[in-house]
C-alpha cells in the first residue's frame, strides 16, 4: 500500500511530466496541449495508484485498460486532410504520456523521467528538415 504523501508526490510528478510534454505540443502549435497532456498523465497515474492500493493483483489488467482507453482518445486527434494524415504525432504523444503516468503511478521515477526526456527530444526532431512530415 502506498502512503498518502507518496500518492501526492506521484500525482504531482505526473502533472509535471505531462505539462512538460504538453508545453512542447503547445509551443509547436499542435492540439492536445498542456492541460490535456497533464490530465492524461495524472489520470493514468491515478488509475494505477487506486489499483495498487485496492486490488494489487489487477494492476496489469488496469494498465491494459488505460492503454486501450487512451488509444481511443488519441484516435480522435487523427484525421485525413486532402492527401495526407494529420494528428498522428499528437495521438502518439497522448499515448506515451499515459504510459509515463502509469510508470509514475507505479513509482518508476527513473523510467518516467528518462522517457519524458526522450519524448521531448523526439518531438524536437520535427524542427529538423529531414523529419518534417514524419
């Protein structure tokens, strides 16, 4: 069972991690900015925290449910425009933010910080000419 101060720390860290990624999305003028990414990350962390504290044997099932549910949220950001598809990176960012939230909810801080850092680096690749449109 996770104590209350640890729960609060994990939720705050989830908000911060989601906010960092959301800020990058907002700076790039993409949908699903700061608030969306914060809420998805914190929500995923909360689902894991509730499960770990009440039904520890069901954590895997709950995490799979979060991944599936967030997939539907991300799918709503994807659309076809003329001859190309838009929103795939936004959908992927929502999906990975949920995974970061799950990691934080489980107390995997190093994994969450490393992944957040890598996500920011990957999203910055779009500023390079070679990666535009991928």
